[in-house]
C-alpha cells in the first residue's frame, strides 16, 4: 500500500488532542484531482461538518488547475466525503454528545489512484496545554543536543 501524501495539517496536532483517526474518500472534480496530484492543497483552516447524514469537507483550499479553462473549480467549495453510514452515525453521535470536532489531518493519493483524506475526532487544546507541548518539545530538543554533544566528545 503506497500513499503519496499531498497535504498535511501540521498545526492540527498542536491545536487539538487527537482521539481517533479515520480514512475517508473525497469527491473531487476533474480539475481538482489534477491540482491535488500536483500538491496544490491546503488543509490548515479546514474542518469536517456533518449535514443531513453526510460528511462535508469545508474551508479546504485546492488551488485552481493551471491548465484549466473557464470550467475550473471553486478553490474553497464544500467537498463531500465518503464513509459508511454506520461510521457517519457514530461520528455524529460523538461530535454532538461530547463537544468534539472533526478535522482533516492529511490528504493523500492511495494506490496511485484514489484521493483519500485522513480525518480525526479531536478535542481543542487550551492555551496552557499548548504551552506544555512547546515546553516538552523544547526539553526533548535540548536532551537530543546534549546526547549528540556527548557522542562527539
């Protein structure tokens, strides 16, 4: 199974506690899939909304295809996500009862054919949680530097 990662939402793991991840198919037009294959997607401000028993990817920017004509796609349009009805119902109940949210983590091409998106059931971090994460990352970096210095000596 080969995955060509097209776009990642690096800020998601900093802003949210990731509880569970899921893979969903994504419905794209012809010019959108060409832009995605060229790596012209941005997930940073995106989120997933459940509307009428369907999953929708909202606020994800896929740049217009450069060789496209006047039939090119709208960069920020809502895009339908494909998951089983049972999975969607389960996600909907978790989002409603626990105040969780659904965010896109990464978009990739699977088996050099299908565009897929990894979405996460997540809980927003408070400001102090973010500060703790930064402090922990800095401490790990300092320890790694110290270990490297000791090896060099």
